[in-house]
């Protein structure tokens, strides 16, 4: 295949997390491992990190990653799979934020903005239908 000028910006073959926050990705049940579509390893000039995973049931362990914070901003997109209703997440997820442990329960397709340094944790209450979580980190590497 000939190298094109912009082909490197079209990422259709992700890499897969082996380890995230000390948790071995393949040991978490109820979800796919995190598929990385963009980071410094895939595109060295990137200053963003994009990972995606699909949940088919309540993950085990739950939460699958303990409360943590990042040294960069992050956006989490929770996307439902109901073809008749884009807003229907098909799950109940508790999002706990900050040192005060303020909890919000999401049941609809949601965008969550996490400023750098904000502690957060996700805990699934239920999963009725598969849903996708997309994490967009404002850094070329996930930490």
C-alpha cells in the first residue's frame, strides 16, 4: 500500500490496553478491554488519548477502576445502543466526583467533563442493554 499524506490520521485498527491503573484489562468481566484509537504510540504527534470500551453487563470488579484523578482534562462519553432512542443509555451508572464524593446517577447518553485533578469513579448499578464508554484525554498518554 502506498503511503498517503493524511492516511496516518485515519485510525481503524486500535491497540488494546493490557493494564490500566494497575488493573489487568482482560481480568474485568462484563466489558471489552479498552481499545485505544489515538495516543502517542499510534500517532507520535498526538496530544490526545482516545479509548473506547463496550459494557454488556455490570462489570466485575465494580468499580472496575478505583477512584483516581488525572493530571489533564478528560471527557467521558456514555453512549447507549437503543436504535430508536439515542438518549436511552440502557444502564444506570453512579458517577462519584471530588473529595466530597458527590454522586450523580446517569441513565441517559451523557457527556462528562472532568477537569484535571478531579477525583472520579464509576460504579454500574445495572445494565439492560450494551452501552459504550469513550474516554477522551487531553494528553497523548493515559496516566
